[in-house]
């Protein structure tokens, strides 16, 4: 019997998959092409680098991502443990110091006797042996071509965007103030820095934003799959560049990422018309990212326009926002509920490549793919979490939804089976009921599985 499993890609999903397999005393060859081959978006060679936000989403018990995070703890996820250990203040969210998070994962993987990390690009699907493919949204052109040949399908793809990061010391605190919405958070003052705008300031900002120059798609983002012309980029709806969202209407940002609800400007004692929030990005609290400000504006335009926001007039940009390709499979046609591929024996797919969005979801898919690859090797039936759990319903969604409406999906209560019993009135009451049911059903399922 084979005693080794290959994991391709050392992102969130691949690292979790490798750990889950190795924890069952099965050898793992974990391949990562960085730093030999760059993705165009990553900045380091560390495993599980967080390219976009440093937040894993809300950690509140009655929020979808909070439910998913708790499920990962129940399922003994390595990466959620590392996230908890490298946490930085972010109100009700689980945000991490990026470097510490990745370094902790690297330390755990390097020290595991059953994991061997190989710094090479894999350019084709292995012809034999068990494989977990977790190459992520920036899957290399060579592997993308291999997937096209193996599936006979054209990849779907769209573009994802990153938010800028600025230094705290460059923020003007005679204007900006620290507070969390409705006073939530661990610190007395609040876990976010807020830059308030009145109506006139907001309108001037929007006027400049929608006409600003943008960076055209780069060659590596257009070279795969299809002959789509530059400028025809398709975006994931929940991660729109700020300039694209602003084109939907003058008040679209004030009701979206710049909504002022739950915040009071201490200078006026009133709620501002709009607010840009900045979230701590490292443990030293020296770097802050612009929440919800994913963008593909030219770098000079980012400086010019974002410095129009009160409090950021002298902002020092540590990282500019930019856009990158996001590649994923047609999961409803190509994957089984176990995350095993229909088109390739003994291949499991995890992470954003399988159509699950969000950091916690990616970790969860790696956990399930890794566990199921190991169980397949041991002759055990695959894990199929109850649909009443957040991770279970996410995997069910991507493997069952109609292809006509398929888009990558993040954790949310809308895809979960309806609650039984009389209707609950309040949104938070319903969310709490979803969370309670998920915890109960996952606990019972895990207890049964651990008898194997």
C-alpha cells in the first residue's frame, strides 16, 4: 500500500491538508514553487502567506465566519490554532499578524517528521499516487494548461483585488479617531482607526475615484484560458475594487465599505456621512490596511485620491493595492462531495481552486481534502460533514449548485438548510440558531468519526 501523499501548493489549504495527512502518520511531499517561480502577487516564500486582507472574518459566535472558525477548532485545524496564536486587535474579527502567522505554520511543518517541503514547480498532474491539488487562485500557467487538458473544460476566472497598507505614524489623529462600531472590541478606545468624511468631502472623493486611471490586466493574468481581451476583467462580487463599486452610484460606498453606522466623530459628536476604517495589520500596530479598499488604480492615483480622505493627507503607503487573476475549477461538474476529482483518480482538490472563498473556508477545504485523501489510502469512507454545518454546506454548495449560477462562495447562512420549528423573528436570533445547530451536529458527527 502507498504510504505517501503529494500535496501541491503551500497556501492555506495545502498547508492544512499536509498537516492533516501527516497527523495520520502518512508521509507528505509538500510542493511549493515559490520563491523559484513568482505568482505576481505573493511577496514572500513563506507558507500560507495572506496575500489580501489579514482578517479571517468575524469571530462572533452568531456570524457565519465565526461559526466556521469554531468548526475548524473542533476539527483540530493547525492553521486556526496558528491564527488564534498570532491574533491582533480587530474588534469582533479574527485578524492576524501576517508574518507571525506564516512563520508559525512554517515552524510546525518543518518540524513534522512526516512532512517534506520541496521547493519546485509541479507542471503537470502526477500520473500515479494520491494527490491533493491546492495551487490556489494564482495557479501557474503550466498547471492551468494541465488542468485544461485533464478536464476538457475551459477554466472560469475573474479578478480579485488587494487593499493598500499605510503606516500608523503617517495618519493624522487630529482628524482620525480610534473606535469600533457600537463600541465592540477588546480595547477601550476601539480596534479600528476611523477617517470621517462629511458629505462634501465624500462627494469630492467619489468624483475623483470613478475617473481615476487604472492598471490594465498584466500579461500573466491574461495568458491562460480563452482569449479574453484586456479590460474585460470579471470580478468576484464580494471583492469588487473600490473604483468599480463606486461606479454603481454615488452613495454605494457610503452604504458599503464606508458605511458610518455605529460610529461617532468625537469632533462633532455626530455620525459622519461616510467613514474609511483602517485595521491593524501587524502585532507591532505600526501598519494598518484600508478596510474594503481593494483597488486596481495606478499607484500614483492611489496616493493622490486616498490622500483626499481626511486623516490620510500625509499617508505613507507601505503596500499599494492591486488586482490579480483568480482561477477556479467548475466544481459542480468536476468534483465529488468528498472533494475528489471526477476527472482524475486519486486526486483531491482544495482551496480557492475548488471554488471556496475566504481564508477560513480555504483552510476548511484543505482539512477535508487532506483527511479524505488519507482516509482513501487507509480504506475508510470519506468525511462528509452534515449540511447543517458551515463547512459541510459550503462543500455541498460548490459540488451541487447549477453551473449556470456558479460563483466561488464564502461562508454565509443563506446557503444553509432552513431551520426547523416556528420562524424566528430577528436576524441575530436566526443566526444564533444556525450556529447552535451547526455546533451540535458537528459535535455528534466528530464523536462518531473518531470511533474509526
